[in-house]
């Protein structure tokens, strides 16, 4: 497990457990110029199997 994967793991566990994240946050992270934020958003979405997003 590389450092980035280790850093993302708590976010993926959190996403799987809560199944809730505001869509604007995920959208902001996915559109970010920061590759770490994009990776974090992708990891959360993949780990959760699709989030139940707040409306």
C-alpha cells in the first residue's frame, strides 16, 4: 500500500459507513486541479458503491 492509498483508506471506510456526502463536495473534488482531491473523490465513490447524496 503506497502512501496515497493509505491516506485515502479512512475516507473510503467513512464513505462506506455513512453513505452520505454532499454532492457539491464530491463535484468540487472531482473537478479540482489537485490530483489528490480527484483521487479522494474517486476512491470514496468506488468504495461506497455509489453514495446516497444529500439533496
